């Protein structure tokens, strides 16, 4: 594939793209050859709808209009390309809690033509050091409260500029007196805009390269055609901006349509529920577990204008979908996305929703089920999910590119079934299948059966090595407060599961725990349960 002449003076990211013969088949949306996603999301929206609209809100009531956000972004971009010496194409690490300041830094990096590497506030020094090494990072903008671990990472030559503090080198002080208008770098549509590192469970992290056009493509496919936000919406969600689920749902999607986002530094389910009511959130994006936990809380009827709910990050059980619909009247929009593909590519909304399924390919995307050799499988037969569309996997100089992309298709690592009506139903992560006495057992199916019990708040099912059966099914369960975690409860749960599933799928053991290991976005870390490290 021939690329457009780059605006990058530092050509590291383009030089380390996978070889063209290892790319998936890409079907870009129509658009110009040169585009800067920061300009489109900010200046383009202001040109269409005006700049006095609210853009970003914080939990303390702070509100930035689009004009105020653009002024902060442009002043910051001047500092990046001026005293900080960031050249187009250089990687800039961004670290801090989810906040308007972090979002402004991301947009400034876009307009300056640099490459954003947004990491989690929870990343520890060894993880930060590995990411900086892989992406050859030499610049960082870091929340003043999050400096310690980044400094402890000991990255050679890393220049760290704090923001939100009160030191002479603080970014806010550096922006004072800078021009309020920044002539954005004229990036190519296929210049790399960001490197998103996978939240993988094991092994060396993989950096996913995404172009400026990719950032806009996810807004113009899933958001525009499935979620369908409106300019007066207020978005909120649990995923931090270091995950593409959060970046899309809290920055890209709202700014693309002129809406606003509530950026919460603490956004667990216990914080989300009151925030939805207090700030009158209308669009919510979070993980299935958060919906389940919110359902277990008191019904105070305080969801206000909430009208759209999106679930991603892991499988959404039908029981959770129905429970949320009964409680709120809102039908959750289920979806599957991937860091490699930036955001959601299979989903369904409104009357098209089929509870218990993920949905159908988002317009602009294709999906099919294949076997281990990449051959298409018939409807009703489980196999590997393969997708392609306007965004595709491009790992940063990583041999695992050949594993993810095969014959032009992105192989997500999920086992799915395509039903005869064209809907895709999740079975399990391909590496989460339990093989017991010759039977293939999908952990999420057993989890869903457990979650039908009102006493169960969360459940995680894994296989444990067994000399006789190869593996046995073990369920880790979080109970509703006040329910005794004893043998009688375990036996009652096993009986209930046997009513719903074949006997060979039922847990041989139930382990009660106070919490399950999860990523900051709420994604279940089954590998920690398999390896005996649940805490």
C-alpha cells in the first residue's frame, strides 16, 4: 500500500510499520489525503456549531467551553513545538488521571503533529520503562500527582513536563503568554497519530499504530451509525483515556458531534451512579461488570436524562441486559472492540438488539468465523472471529503481527458463532476455553448461568489442571452483601447451574472471594485466577 507523503520529521513510527504484505485489508472511509484529527475534532466542530458550547466537565463542576478548550490546546501546542522542542512525529507520553487537562494535552499533541502514547495512571515503573523503550519516547506530559512512578522508571533522556502543579516548569506556566491560535501541522491522513499499548495479560506489551484517519473513522462508523449521539449529549464512562475505549467514548465521540464529556478521575460503578444523576449524563460507556454492580445497589430512580448505554470490554450476559432494561428502561448497546482496531466493530442498537448476542458488523466493517487455518466456517459452528474494515492492526515492529493478521483479516482471538440471522454470539476468548474430559467448555457461558442467581454479583470461571479430566471447571464468585459464603450457598449455586446447563459444564468447585482481579477498565483477568494469583 502506497502511503501519502508524511509531515513527520521524526519518521520512527512510519519506519517501524509492519511490512505491507502483513497488513490487513483496509477499506478507508472517503476523505482527504491530508487531515489532522485534532483540528477536525476541535476547530472543525467549532466552525460548524460555535465555540460557546460546553466541551469538557470535571467532577468539581469545572466546565470548559469549546473556545476555552481550543485556547488551552493551542497554547500547549505552541509549548510543545517551541520550548519543549517536540518535532512532528516524535512520541509524547501522556500520563495522569482522566481529566480535562489530560484531554487537552492529547489534542495538543495531535495538532503539533506528534504521536500520543497515553498510558494508565496505574502503570508502574517497569511497565512505563518498557513502553518508553518500545516506542522510543523522549518527551512526557505528566500530571503533577503522578510524577513519582514515571521518574522512578529511569527512562534515559526522558524530558518530563508536569501539568496541574505549582512549579516554574509546570506546563500551565509555560503556556502563559503563548499565542491563542496554533497553525496545526498538516499531517497526512495516514500519518501515525497515536500508539495504543495493549492491556495484554502476559508478555511484552504490543504497541498498536493508528493513523489520523483511524481516529475519525471510529467516530464516523460505530458512534455515528450505531450510538448516534447528539450535540446536547453529555458523555461519561469508566475507561481511562489510556484505553482506546475511553479515548473514543470520552474525547473523540463527543467532540466529533459537538457534545460534552464528564471526565471523572474516579469512575468505578459506585462513583458512576451518583455522577450520572448529579451531572445529568445522557450517554454512558462502561463494562458489563459496572452495570451488574450498579444493579446490585439501591434503586433511587436518579438516572435523569440517561438515554444511551454502551457495554464493551468483555461479554455482556443476557441476564445483566434484561436486569438493566427492567431497572432503567434503557436497552444496553453491546459491542466488541479491540485496541488493535481502536474501537467497536460489531454491535447493534435499539430494535436491532438481540440480548445474548454482540450484534452485527458495524457499517463499514465485515466479519466472519474461521477455523485455525483461516477457512470460513458455516453458521452455527464456533470458530475464530475475523474482521476487517476502515481500521486494522499494525503493531509497532512486532513479529506477533503475523499472528493477528492472516490473509488480510484481523483475527481478534475471540471464539464466536455466527447465527443464521447474521448475528454474532460470543463464546469465549480462544485461550479461555476449558477442555474437561474431552468436552470444550466456555467459561463465560457458565458465568452467565451463575449470574442468573440474584445472590451473585460477579463470577469468573476458569479451568484448573486435573490428572483425571485434564481440567476441571472452577468458579470464583462474589456474593451479594449479607449472603453467607459457605457450603450451603455453594451447593445451591451448583444446583441452580445444573438446571440451566449440561452437567459436564457445571463447576466442580466454587471459590468465594471479595473481589475479582480486573484491569482499570473492568476487564476480567482470568489468567490471574488460573495461575493462583487472584488478589
